[in-house]
């Protein structure tokens, strides 16, 4: 897993069938990458639902959040619509898990992303990363602490 | 290990014995079904452990996922201004299955609130801020879903049933 100080590997992933997100286009902004195993986990304990409530916090720190899993864009679209998510979910779908692998957070046996968080600074360097046990939703306090640290620089 | 920030204070809704040795804080959402399931178990914990327990409820409405979560939290806070937070809290969970926009006035009448005052208070900015402050403290304390429990300031890794079990074992 990539740690603090490493250059965040660039990627280009679909957020919708016709919209690609390139990490390098977000230079000058803080970026949060939340890798997670799969769409459709139980509602209230769902990590993405929590982040959905926190967009104004992330905004305050000039940060854009992306969820990343190996689900396809169509699956993501249905999930976003069902959960009323207001931030992009990226499909690490083809080649499967390539970005998760580049960040060192791909679970080979399960064929899914691990549950991992990265905060990337405005220059594209990893400022903080965290690997959570697969069944434990890591919450958002670590992300906020990292963003706060960056805002002091 | 996540800890409670800020600590319990007189700004909180506290139920039970002030000098209790065990302080339980729940971050909850009135529309969350898991919180609804936890509600009777929390009651049972309070009954079983009596004066050993102090129970605090803080709001953590997942407003995007649950359209009535924030209005319900407002109803509880508005009831608090008439000294009936816990009556509204209980009524909201007991009627969670039929939660809708018309329910709040009905419950306000049922628990004996001055309805006009309740409706006026429900639009107050102070109440909204209080709920947002609770949410903020939850985020800072590492709440990762609802309900989230804290025992004596430390995040408890489990649900209400696990909490009951743990208390039974630790209080012997």
C-alpha cells in the first residue's frame, strides 16, 4: 500500500458511461480516494452514505472525494441513484482492479478493492493513507485530520 | 481507537444517574432502522443496569439517505425546549414505522406539548445548529454509521446487543 510521501499514481477511470476522471486534472485541489470492496453493502453502516453527508466538510478543505471499486459504471449509477450519492464513484473495472493494484490495495483472492483511504495533496502527493479491516467502516475522522493538517501548511 | 469529542457535558441530553460509573453515548438517526432496532435494547440496558448507567443521545442524521431524519431530530430538540426531549425521542422510535412529515405535530400533541410553541421552535436556527454540532462531534469522534456507541468515552465496536452482552459480563 502506498504511504505518505509517495507520488499518487495517475489514473483515468469512468465515473459515468461517458465521463472519465483523470487524477492529474485535479492538481491544485486535495483529493480523497476511498477504495471499497463493493456497491450495495448495508444502508446505515455504509461508508459512502457517511461521506455523502460530509461533502460540505470536504468542500471546506478544498477536497474532492471519489469512491473507487471494481464495480462497473452501470452498477455504480444504480447504486448512486438508490443511495442518492452526490459524489462520483469510479469504476476500476477494465482492466479489473488496475488502479487498486497501483495503490497497493487490491485483494487478489476476493477480486475486490480493499477498504482503504488516501488523501492526496494539491501537488499530487499522498499526504495520508489508511487501510481498514475489510469489514470495518473506517469513518471519516482520519480524513478530516489529514485535511486539517494540509490546511495548516 | 476512536474517542468521544467533545466529552459529555451539560449541553447533552442525559438520562439516568449523574454519578453512574458507566456512561453510554449513542449517535443515532431517527429514521435509521438499525437505530430503531437498538432502541428497545438500550431501554433494556437502562432497566437492567439501573443507576450504574448514564445514557446520552446525540444526533447523527444521515439526511441524504433518510428524508425525515433531520426533521425528526428537530422535533426532538423542539420538544426539549419544553422539557420533553426523551418523551419525543421515545415516541419517534416507537413510531418509526410510520415516520412522515405529519407525524411530528401528532406526537407533540400526544406527549402534551404546546403545539404552537413546538411549531415555532421547530424553525429555530439554534436547534439546527445544535443538531449540526452533534453531527460534527460524531464525525470527529469516528462515527462510521448509525447507531454508534461510546462507553466511557471510547468507541464501542458493536451494536446494542453486543453492548448489552459486554455490560453483563463486565458488571458480573
